[in-house]
């Protein structure tokens, strides 16, 4: 069973409910700030009468905060970050894979701004297959991102890799990113959901759509002020590219959720010559935006240079994807009218 | 080793070469009309001097007829069928999954024509998971397709399932289709390559890009007058849709081959509400066309009704995908200029 | 609907039923020798009264000939071939991937015999990714296999690739093999099911267990005197070996079918050093047998040399897998007792 | 480049090396206690002369601590935990998926002991797809595990989900488990490698063998006193079972590493009736052990009941897998002799 409490539940009320639940024979587990899961068998009737308790229902079999209610009309829940609204119009997030140093980051940030993109990405904490690879500049990198935001006005998206870093990253970023390798790191999701910033949640590289929605539920049940979903390619038998970008996840998720869905064609393909085609395809598939990696010297990039677009090519790409997005919007409005 | 013979090799010359090859200790195997593979070890020098022999080279490690030569500039090889050129502009192939009867087919064919599509599809021989499912009308279905072509002027694409049917299907169709389940049925490819009609070769549902190119090689080495590649979704862990449409195969193949590449979002998703988004995405990814399934009564369709778009929705969809394709072409030309 | 007719249905009766079905508004399609599928809507009552008709039922949603009936106790249906019963005890099938020549085949066949294996395998028709690769000796290869059987007494398993070859292959072989690339080539299955010989049906490299059972249904509905299922590895993201051998398919299929299930660790791994471990594992998983590729000169094998075990290592391997199979059988009997 | 320092590097020496590296123009990053990765370009010669520096070499392209050296003879590195040596003989780890309460755990622990297993498993921190599911008893669960160890003498294996829990879990457990969802949570690996306890590292559900070895490298470079690898099933298109148990990973990993490799057929299949067959197969494939989930009331288990074997069936299963393991060992010794 799941106890739904009042949002303004006091500490004393919570304690009393937990005690009563245990007395009634349940294992009780807090979920977010005002829900309590019950396991085992017992009598819920005394709980129903307690102050702070709104209702008791079976534990949900679908991710009710993340999934649209059965039969409800689609209505995207926009996510606001630094003045940008993700989910209305078409957003472009761009920047280097990793923050490698101050001057390079600032230059790339200005290129991102000039190309007409909306947000700046860049990793200060990087998950790397080999421990000997560059793992990011950490706090120093976060400070560089803050400076880039100040100079360009672009809100920032950057990743946290573990619970201990969430508060620090949240202090510096506009949107906190959870990467594909951590989509099932549930304590990290819990911490991220509590940090006060919206979260960009990448799909796990072998996660089903349902598991992805449940991961968003972890964030939302903790009170995340917004969740942006990001398809970034899945693992399949097909090894000609780094990943298989599952663009059908865009319309398929939009059938199930109001959370905005964007696409990362850089990781999704792992190879720069593929990025423009797949960025366009993402816009055509109805995505709410794309996230693109750029680098001015891809061969020497400290991470994922193979998939980085040159800054000089960004502007044209941004223009084309926006044109496609606009065309799709008009077509949809015509169809619905 | 591989012996390249003259294209006008006579029967007597071929026989002499084969005999000489065997005398020299090789296992010799004809490949197409004027190539001979040699296995084992022996002396090739006597072969080089024989009439009809052009050269002897190591057996190829890549599909040299299907793949673009290293370093060569991309230049699509258009495939002409019934006056339509696939590979120039953007083609739309549409029609029912299976030919179910004369009047229904004719109605759907007219709807395809009116919606502005270029070719008519429809299966007379259907590969079905269950032997109890509808396997198609066979020759009768082919005759209906021929009538539909006569009435609408639309060239026809239809599938052959086994070597014994190839000649008959080729007699009625403009483009012979090889389905995903048969991409590795090599005797069927050999027969299809010889039938005199261009071939639409669907990607095997678990075929790598390299295997797909080799399958095209089977067709081309037999003299197929044209090959159209068709991405139709692959098998992955992701089971929310029938298949995972691998749109990155479009630009990835275009990096390797000049054969036109089209996309089948109907099988690729298996679910009609997903088809428009993925058809648009295919156009944006740079595909040379799409193949769409339609049905006027999807719930009662004898095959794959779940993925069929209504005829009434086809026109708008065709218009939008063509607009996107045009926009992408302009963007590419601008970039190259 | 599906009409079940009497097994001794006469031609005239069949014709009358088909005509009546069409008159009633159905599309009628023969399935095997005495079943007729009906599509569309109509009145079945006149059909019920016709001579030769036993009953009419909804078209089956599961492969009723291949799958065990709900609730029935497992009881393997042994397949007899050349005096060997597959499904009782543990069988070992061994031999070269391809028949490359007479003397080599005979030597290998004797090695197979001496190692204690039960059946001889060897391909006369080989499906190859590249058209330039060795595709087998065809009829000549079949004759060599027949000689090997005569000399050693070992029954033979060999593959047919297309409908046109089935009769010829069936004439020479004891068990007709359908390979992984053709598991969904339904006309081939239909022909194989009619050829009078038992069929060894390899699992398609991306086939689900349900699709595999339906493929067996195609064989059984045509009257195949026996079907042996053979797991041979599937396509997954994991590319360190040629395939991922899905040994869990053995117990999972045994939960659903009485057909014997064997394992091919040679194709399943594609690498000789892995074969002994996986052959043993197959026996321990409860398989009814294994199929092993051997070659005396793997580096020069015309096909799949990398996965061939040396003849000298075969005997020890056969002994160990039999010991494991025996141990498992005793454990199972103890548990059930 | 990678600087290999002396193992007894002092803090002052480390600081000096890092400063000198930065002065030379490198980005410097500590890896474990006595290695420093350098990024960018610069002159390494001044570094070579510094106290504490042993050598400077290119950053490794393979996981040198986890992988066996090219050409070296296989020699398993046994992992000792609570008196049990994993990697010598065949170990059985068994216990409930989650610790659900004191009395149940103690009962199950005694059953594990009586069945002849070697270690006790049980989760106090559980990663769950839904936030509303039971996530474990936390510290309380760890204390119950400690009591179970005291009563039965069985060493304990239990999982940590995030960096903040590692120290606490390490205090209570004999072997620290990293689960499949966290195999790529690199900060967690780093923390686990430093905790002083051996680590059981499950394969990520979509991790390649190479990525798995790199994850082990993260542990080893931090000084982990031992690493046990555990195959637990991968994600594939095949959905008849929860996962596809990749048993070929056992011999394939043993070709590359001396770390012991065990198998978890409970998660690997997700269904109790499949567990005995796959546990036996794991032993036959040469695994160093198996990890099995048991529960006395699977239908009411708070986690993964579907895959739990009954305690009453454990003893027979343990006996059979040990017999198979012994038989395989004898066969291997015979072959090598």
C-alpha cells in the first residue's frame, strides 16, 4: 500500500504515521517528502484516521507522476531553466563534451551563443570507461561554466556522477544532468530530485521506456521542479556506430508522458559526420530539442572528440533543425485544425 | 583468388577456364555470369593467358560492387522503375501490406495515386510467423497489382519469397522486393539478381550494415539493373515498439554506398501513430524515400493492420515529408556551396 | 477460422470444401494436407456438415503441434534417424562445417565415428555472407556424405538452402537441416516439412522462442516425421564472440515443447577454444545433444575454420559431455523420485 | 602519459609531482594512490627525475591490472573472504534477494549453511525500478547479516548503492557487491576499491567484456584486495526470460583475466524453474562458483520472488553443481596431462 500524506506534513505527524504503520505490522518506507510505502500485511484503517494522511491506495503499477493519465490530452510540461523554457518551441543545447580549460570553454560558449543555441553544456565530472582517462576538472570546471554563463547569458547543463556531488553541481548549474550510466543509480536520482534544480535525465543505454519513466518518477516524487528526458542511443547488435539512436522513442514517449523529450545525436551516433542528419531527424520526429557536442580541435579533445561538430558548422545546423521543427509544428497544427 | 572474365564470355571459354582451374588444383565456383572464385592452392599463371580472362585478383574483402570505392565522391546510382527514378528527389511508395482482393486494392491504389505517392506496394506472397495466417493471394494477387498499375500508372513493388516464384513475380512487378526475413537467403538473392528487374532489398532484422552490403553484392554480381536499400527496423532489447527503426543506417550507408536508401516506418515501428513522426524523420535523415502501409479498415486487415495509416491521412503526410526532404536538400546544397 | 479435415481427405472433398468456403464469403487457404484457414467473415455452418470436415475452430494463437498442451506432463518426442534416436540419451553430431572433398570428408567421418559421436554433419550447400566465398559442392557433396555414411554407419545431417534443393537433399540425408538464416523462410519450411525426412531446425539468430516454435509448426503441419530444435547463438550487443549462445533457451523451450533441443556451440561461439566449455554447459543445461564442427586443418578450412575443434580433441570432449549428461539425468531422476 | 610512482609515495612527493606536471603544461589527475595521468602536451623529462617517480609510460590501452598479460599462463587469483577462497574449488553463494527481517534471514542463513553453501548473500540496500518498491532495511539489514554470519559462520556478500554507504557496508560485510546497474558508476567503483574489502563486481546488463574489465581496473587501481567477477545476464531482444545469461562470458573472460568468474543464474533467468539448469551449466562452463537466491515464501517476497529457489531444493542443487564442477576439473587435468 502507499500512504499519500499532506504536502505540509509535519515531522511529528510523519513520525506518528511511521510508528503506527509498524505497529500495524507493516514495513514502512518513506518515498519523497509525503508518501510512505507499506510492505507486508496489516490493517490500514487506523492509518486512515491519522492527521496528515490524505489517502491510502495500492502501490502504483505505473509511474503516475511521470506518465500521463490514461485518456488525458497531451500537454507538454515545460521546464524552465535560466529563462529558457524547454518544451515550448525547439531548444538547442550545445557545448563541449568536457570542460577542458577556461579559455577554450569561453570561446566555445561564445560560439554556441552566436550559433543561436539556447543552453550551454559541458562536463565537469566525466564518467569514463578507463580510470586513466580524463575525468573532468570538478569544482574548477563548474566555476568555468558559471563564468561562461555570465559572459554569454546561456543557462548551463552539467552532470553529477554521485550523491556527494549533487549539492555542489546544483549550486552552479541551471539544469542538473543524470547520464546514461547512472539512469538506474537510484540514490543519485533521489538526491538529484531534491536538489531544487530541474534535471535532464538521459535514457540508460539499455533501459526500456518504462524503466526510463520510473527513473523520472524517482526525481518527481522527490520534488524535482522539472524533468527533461534525453534519448541518447541504445546498445544493439549493430556496431557500425557507437550506439543506435532510437528516435522512435521520441513519439513513443510523447504518447505516454508530458515531460519534454530531447535527443543527443552526438552520443547517439558517436561520429561527427552522422550528427547533422540525426539532429535533423530528431527535429522531424517531434523532439523538443537536441543536445550537440562541439569542439574546435576534435582530434585532441580529452573526451569523445570523434563525435564533436566544429563550431563553424554549428550555426547552419541550428538553423536547419529549427526550420524542420517549425515545419513539423505547422503540419501538426494543420492536421489538428 | 577471383577470376574476372570478359562480360561477353562464351560458354566454351567458361568451360575451358573452369577445367583449367580444376586441373591447377583449385576448387572453382562461378559467381554471376563472368566471375569465378578459386579455393585451395594452385598456380594461376596458366589461367591468366586464357581467352576470356581479364585478370585474377585476391577474393574481395569488401562488397566492391555495392560499396563506393575508397575516396570516391558520393554519387547516388538512381534506380529506374516504370518511369520513376529512385535516388533522385524523394520517392514515396505506399499501399496495403497484403493484396486482399481486387476492389480493395484498386481503391487503395487510387488513394495512393491521389495522395501524390510514386509507387504502389502490396504483397501477393506474405511471410507470416504462423502457418495459419493469411499468406497472400499469389498469382491472383500479382494480376490485381498489374491491373492497379494499369489504372493508376503507378509502378509496382512486390515481394518474392522463394526462388521458384521469382520469374513469375518479376513478370508482373516493376521492382522485386526481398524481405527482411530473406536478406540472407542467398539462393533467392542470386535468382532475384538475375530476374532483370531492379530489386528493393530490405535490411535483415538483425543484419549489420556490412552484411546488408554483401547481400546487395549478391544481386549486383548477378547483373541486377538496380538495387534500392530499405531500412525497416532492427531487433533490440527495446520492446515497446515492434522494431527499433535504425535511422542512423541512412547516413551511415550513404557514407559507404551509392545505392539509394529508403525507409519503411510502418514495419519499423509496427504502430500507426508512430508512422508520421518516423516518416518525417526519415526524410530529415536524408533518405531517398519512404515506404508506407495504408489500409482503409486496419482493424480487419489480414496482415499488419496495427501499423497501417488511413488513406485519408496519406496526402498530408506525403506533403510534409516532401517539404522536409526539400528543405534538407537546400540546406545541403547551401553547405556545399 | 481453421477447418480441421480428416487426414484421409480426398482431393474431391478438399475441392468441395474450398469452394463452399469461398461461396460463404471466406478467403480460404490450405495449410498442410488437411487443414484450411479461413479469412474474412462468413457462415461456417454449411462447412461443418461437409464430408471430410472434422471440426472448425478459431485459428490457433499458439503453435499447437509444436507446443506442449497446457498442463500436460513433459515427454520428449524422440526423433529417429538412421537408427539413432534423438531425444533419448544424449547425442553428439559432429563433422566439418562444409564438405570440401572426398578424402578429407571420409577421414573426418571416421574420426567422428571413432570419437564416439552419433551422427555426421557436413554442408553441401553453404549460406555465405560474401558471394565470392565457398558455397559448397552441391550434389557432389551430398554423394560424398552418402559414401561417408556407408563407410561409417553414421547417419547424416545436411542443410538445404532453397525449396528447389529440398527433394535432392532429402534423398541423400537422414536429417534435413534448416539453417539460422532460413528459419523464417516459410516456403522452405513448408517444402522441408513435406520431404519425408526429420528436420533439424536451427533457431534464427534473432528469433524469439515463440517464433522458433511457429517455425516448427510450419514443419509439423506439413507432416514432418520429426523436428529437432537447435540453439546456435543469437545476435546481441556483445561482440567479443561471434554470437551469444543462449543456453537458457534449452530449459525454457523444454518448458514449452516436447521436441528435442540440441545445441551448436561451434556457431554459438565462433571460436574453437570456447567450444568445449559451452558443449559441457549445454549438456549440463539439459540439452538432448550437441552439434560440433571439426576440421583437421582449421587455418585452411573453406568455411568457419576459426570455430573448428581438432579431430584429436573430439574424443575427450565427447566423453566429458556424456558424463555430464549422465550426471544430470541421475540428478533429475533422484529429484523426481 | 601515465606516471607510475612508488607505492610508498609521500604526500609531499605527490604534491611536488603534481605541481611539476602542471608547470610542464599537463592536466594532471591522480589515479589510485600512486599513479598520475597526464593530459595535453608537455615535456615529461623533468618528471622522470623526481623522487617518488618510477617511470612514465603511455596511458594504457588495456586494463593492465585486470587483464592477464599477453602470453602469460592462466593462474586464477583467488579472493579470500572470511576464510573462504573464491577461485579455488567451486563456491556457492546463497541467500535471499533482500534482507526482509531478522528471523527470516536467520532461518534462511541456516538453510544455506545446511545445504553446504559457502557464503551468504542478502541485500540491505536494494536498487528498484520503482521508487515505491521495497528498497531494503539499510543499516538494520546489515546488522542482521552480521548476526547471521555469527550464527552460521558463513561470510557475507552484500551490496552498496552509493559512495556514501560504502564505508558502512564494508564494516559489516566480507565481500562488497557492486550491482549490475552500477557497474559504470565510476565514483562508486573508486570508493569500493578503497574500502579494504574484496569486491564482487556484477557485469553491467549491457556491458561488453572489455568494459567489465575496465570496471575491475577501477577497483584494482585503488587497491581492492580482490575482485570476483559475476555474470548475471544481459539485455537482448529475447524477452522470454528476464535476461539472457551469457555463459560464454565465463570461458571468454578466463581467456583474458585471472580474476575468478562466477555466475548468478537467479537474476540471469529471473525464473526459478530455470535456475537449476543454468546453475549446472555455469559449473560445466568452468565458472568458479554460482550465486543463488532462495526464499521460503517466494510469492510474498519483497523483491524478485519469481526467481527464488526454495530452501528445501538448495541442497540437491548444490550437490549436483559441485559434482559437475569436479568432473570438469578432472577432465581439464586429464587433458592438460
